[in-house]
C-alpha cells in the first residue's frame, strides 16, 4: 500500500502531498501513516476511508514540515469543518471520524486547497 500511495504524490506549494481514499481499518491507519512519514521528506498525507459508517480521515506530516510550523492536528481540524467530522491528535498524526463520509472530487480539491 505504501508504494502505491507514494506513486500518487503531487507537488502542491513545493510540498509532496498525498490525498487518497484507502481501504484500511482505523486500527491500521496510524501504522500506515508512520510508514509514509519514514519513507519520505517534505510530505503531507491525507488518507480517507469513507467505506462504512465508521468513516475517518487521517493526516500525517513529516518532521521537516513540522519544524516549518505545519501541524497535522491543525490540518485535521480544518478538514473536519469541511466534512463534518470530529477528532484530533498531535503535530505528526491526527485523525477524525464520524458517520459515513461523502467524499467527492470537490471535497478532495477543497482538502488540497488547505495545504
């Protein structure tokens, strides 16, 4: 999964960005996020599972971007307002969840615009 996600990297404002829907459990999302953080620099990854009633969105940010004042919790709070979920976490990793999410191309675009 990590290699597939890395192939989806886009450069947005000189930052490597992944915004993708994934079929990963809430239990496994942090591990996947940490693998992405270790495999790349200058990376923000937003991973979304909208497949059931326990949908969630997770954000992870690499240490080099945290030093530049980027914060996964701040990002997840902004995303939460877009898609009406609640959650939180720390600077490197944050997660929010709720009812089934309706993630459209427009929502993905709006998430990318937050970066």
